[in-house]
C-alpha cells in the first residue's frame, strides 16, 4: 500500500512539474514574441510639433514664435518656419525660436488680413510633423507724418570691410525703418513711437521681407534692450538724440556717433 501511495505521489509531482515547465515555456515564448512588437510600437510613435501661435486667430504686431517638437531635442534635425508656404526661418537648436533665441515675429511686413503660419519639425530619422495656424494680421501703425518718407546722409567709410563712402538711405514707413548702405544692402528695424518726439528701436526682431534687407538692424538676430531716441524735424532736416545706451552696433550706425549729424529728406 505504501508503495502504491508513493508511486501515486511521484506521478502527481511529475505531472505538476510538467505543467509548471509548460507554463514557463509558454510565458517565455510570449515574452519573446512581445520583444519585436514593443520595438515596433516605439518606432511608430507619432511625432508632433506645436507652437506659441496655436489657438490664436489674430496676431499682435510683435510676438515670440516658439516651436515645441515632441520627444528629446537631440532627435530633432531642424525646425522650419513658414508664412503662407514660404520658408522664413530655419532653426537647428532648442529652444527653437523664430529669428533665433528670444526673438520676435514682427508682423508689420505682412499685408493686413489672414495668413498661414506653419512650424515644421524634421527629425534625424527623416520623419516630419507640422502644425499650421490661420490668423489675422492687423495693419501696421503708420509712423508720424513728419518722419515718414526717405532720408539720406553722407557717410564716410567706417573701416576697410565696410561699404564705401557715399549716401546712405533711411526709408521710414509702417513696415519699420529700412536702412540701405551704399552697396544696396541693409536692414530693417522695428520702431515704435510712444510719444511725440520720442521713438523706440525694439531689438531682437526678425522679419525678412521680400527685399535685400536681411532684418534685425545689424544685431545678428540677438535680442537686446529697447533703445530710446529723441528726434526732431525742422523743414527737410532730421536729427537724433539718443537717450541712454544704444545697444547693438546697428542702432549706433543710425543715430549714434557714426551717424550723428543731419539727415536730409529726399521724398515723402
């Protein structure tokens, strides 16, 4: 009887061991089958990009346009900024600002009405994602009547690498201040007029209108403090008096020691 009982117990232990072994094999097989599937799922995660313009139906004159691609920034190759389908800026490094870190989109160079603003992120693996916003742009404020128009001033050559001596032009309109040197190149400044006789050159702006002007007033697209300047117009003569520091070299070229003197009106 004891032999029978022992034999029965042995058979029970063997069947239990077999079941456990089979379960282990099944679990192991399941784990192996999940491996490739998990990798596949990770590789097909949807990549997205959003921006500070999302949800806006109207843009102010001046706004920071920053993109936020999903995933780690190390995987992002570049972020493109398009306005009405035209490429306006390419940024390769976080934190992905239009016009470089901390800069602004100034809308004065755009026609009043609706425009499409698109950010497009491109990852190192070739995948892309885009986000578009359709928003209204208001007419840019007009400059004071006394300032509007074209001015010129004779400027000597500042150094061997600068443009040759000759007349530089300053075109003041609702877009901003377009500054042209003797070679035809120049820049565009975003200017505000807080009170009569006072203007503010607001640095850290990039516009890139459809002209030879590269934007941002010789500041290399770097944001900086607002420059406050008093101006006076007497007949056809325009003079500037800076208030405080001039900031980047570009504003100094316009109103400071390099250009201190009289500008003469060419046309209204």
